[in-house]
């Protein structure tokens, strides 16, 4: 049945319209973050089926959905419940005609709410005390596109995406105080494929962890270190980004630097709204 002819479906459309019209920023969630996640999942599913939006608006809406997911999980929602909500949203979207009049209203409201937001160049996404700082400005030299600042001992460590928009390798830039230098670096986190239960605030047991090793190291270019001084840039395979996006936003991950005397220096981070920040970058440079 067409969504405009069914009172229950019409109620959903009204809720979606209200959700997307409250603000141009995707953090607006007056109906509650879990419900907002459901509504944005519905619009994304309808877009996937009907091609409602241009790329930048679609990417903005995707970032909004990830941000609502993070807010819902921090508010106590369970990941299986959110997955079920997203599945129901996809089913509802599949039953909605692409030429439905109410869906046309939703499309107009989404474009109005998110087209301006999609032109934002900088945002900070929640991640504990530090946050993920996102920057979509087109740089003439390498710079941070998405970054969270950390530290191991007295040495600052910055972690995130560097450089061109099509480079999906994450990078850890560290300025170690004194010598020696590490010979290897790795990221340790929960393996969401082995353990579905999140571990807020802690790493899981060894058997439930994933380790991704750096694929190379080079001197850090000017502008990437905390004080624009010397440092090393450790790059990681593109698969690391997908693994981090699967984490609960309250979960930590750790970058470990290995030294030849068998010592290990650790920098701790929080996953936070990494996935939303990555979707924000997908809108492309401004």
C-alpha cells in the first residue's frame, strides 16, 4: 500500500519530516537518537531505491545517520536493537512508491536541511575528551582531514586521515621525545567479527582482539606534528578504517609502538563518531 494512504506510514513520514526540519546540523534528535537513527535509515533506504538526492546531500545524510547511531549507543541503546530498527526502515522504504507525494515532501525537507550543512568545511565529532576534528578544505600541501589527538607519555601522537580525499590509509604521526625510535606500530581493538558485545571503556580479552600492523613509516611532513617539529608518520592499510567504523563509539582502541628493547609505548583513543567523520569527508573537499 502506498505510504500516503496508510495512517501508520503517514505517521512515520510526519516524524521524518519533523526530524529533518529541526536543524541543518545532523546532531538534531528531538525524538530521541534511536528514533532519529531509524528515520534517517528510512530516508537513506528510500534514496538507495529511488535516487532521491545528489551525492553531497546523500553523504551528509549518511554522516547524520552515523552520528545518530553514536548518540543512541552512548544513550544506552543496544547494537542489535539499532540493527533491527535499520532493517525495519529498509522494509518500510521498500514498500514506499518512489513517486509518493509524502516522500516528495521528505525529499524537499531533507535537501533544505542538509544542503547547507553539506557545504560546511569543518566539524568536530564526539570521541571522549579529544573528539575527531574533520576538515574538508582543499589543501595545497598534506594536512589532516580527520584527526584525533593523543599522547604516549610525553610524546604527542596524532591519528587519522591525511592528504588527498581518495587516500583511505589512516596515519599515526608521533614525535618521540629523545631516542631510540620504534621499529613497528600496530592498532589494537575489539574484533567486531568475533565479539558482538561492545566493551565500553576497555579492550576485550586477547582472544577477541584485532591487531592491524602499520604498512610503512616515513618522516612526517611539516604541519602534521603537534608543534610542526620533526616526527614519524606510520601508515596503516585501508581495512583499518572499516574496522574502526564497526566499533561502539564508547570503545577504546590503542596504538602500540614497538621498540627493540621489547618495550611498548601506547597511545589510547576512543572510537567515538569516527564513522560519521569519515562520512563527512565523503562529501568531498570545499
